[in-house]
């Protein structure tokens, strides 16, 4: 089989960023592999960003979802639309450079890298600075320190799970590369049954990396290839909903990977401690907007949890119900 790549882009109200991303893809070097398909999965955008896309020379497939199914589900849908050796999950706010594709493809094909299942590249912001797109696998303590804001107050004592920019100047093995640019072998993706759709958005890529690690695969970060990444993307439009989904995904991840006792402790901290630390930080900054967004996000989270408790009638197995049944009451639409 010839070496081939499918690119999956999930779009939700990305405005002109999607077209910029596609234009940059046209200029990317593809001489050693076949770009089999570019799949755009539109999650019920209402800004017209997925309308009128012309195929041009791209092998483009456009999938319109009638509702916002979430990032993980949309990625899985897009992956099923192709059959290439490799999959690249790409955010619409990424602009590729000439070597953004060919360098990781060549790297993955080297025999000595046969156990590397996931690969990411160096992402730069609009000022050309390296963005923090790789991390260690978090622990329950990592999240607890973040709840208290200790990682911000005492960063040398309570390092977060994100790698520092200085750690990303050289290519290296990493635990996790983020989903803004995540290349993965299709055989591995399919063996893991894709992204876990319990995660509506956020941490689905971390969960995938961790499951790949458990299966004996490595993740690798390449500093020898770059792309531009705006960061935040369409989620900048809905910051309260973004915080809600981030908290929700952390609860799901905790119950899936930390065990019931640790996850329940984190859940209690999320509901009873973290709101006050966030509000205190927002007040210190003098940001009434941040205070409102924090209150909105936690209102959404409490509603989702109360709906869960009502549906399950105080089940005796919270470890099962929290991870599989926590559903959003609102979506960033």
C-alpha cells in the first residue's frame, strides 16, 4: 500500500480560519505521500464557515452534522470517511508551513520509530513563540494543586502537567501531544476504537494518548517541523461554556483513570473549593466578566450533575455512572 494521509478537521463557527487552514494545506509539501482525503466535519455551525467550500485540487469531503456532536464524536466520524495509513487531526485555527506534513510523515516511516504511534510538531503563536502543546500525564494531585491555584502561585514547587516552552526547543519523547495537530497511525487509532465520546470536548486527546501508552505505544514531539496555531479558536466565543466542558471532561477523565476514591475527592474539590479560588483570582484581577463566566460555568456544571443524580436515582455505583452518564446540559452553540 502506498503511503497515504487523511486529514480530519472539525469545524464549529471557525469563521475565516478554516479557509486559511485549507489554503495553507495546499502549499504544504506532500511529495513522499498521498494526501488521500481531507475530511471537514461541521458541527452545526451557524456562521456559514463551512458553506461554499470549493474542492479545487483537494480531495475534500464535507460532512454536515445536524447538531453539535462534540469534538471526539466528530473526529471519529471524520476518521471513518477515509482509509489512509495515517490520520492527522487538525484544528481549523492551524496554518501549515511547507514542511508541516512531510517531516512527521518521514519520521513515522523510519524503521527505528516503529513503536511511535502518535506524533506532534512545534506549534507557534502569531508572534512566532512556541506554544505549550505537550504534557505529562496528570495525576490526581496535579489537578488538586491546580484547583487551589498553587501551580500559578508557586510554579517552581507545583509544576503543572504542561511542558515548559524551554522543554519544547528540542525533539523528544513525550507523554502527550495535544489534538490541535495530532498524527496517529490508523491501525493504532482503530485498535483503540478512536476517541472516547464521553468527552464532548477537551481531554479526549489526553485520554487517547494515555490509552496508546497503556498499549505499549510512544508519543513523540518534533521540533524540526512547525505550524502556526492561534489557540482558543472558536471556543473564545463561549468562555463560560469552555470552562464548563473543561471541568466536565476533567471529572470524566478522573473517574476513568484515577479510581473512584481519588476521582470523588477531585469532584468534591471541583464543586466546593475551586469555584472560590477562581472567583478570588478573578476579583484580584478586577475582572467582572471573568466572575460572571465562572459563575455561569459552575451553574452549568451543577445542573449537569443534578440531572445525573436524578436520572440515576442515587445509584450505588458512582464510578460507573459519573464517567459514562455525565452529559452536558448546554453546548457552546
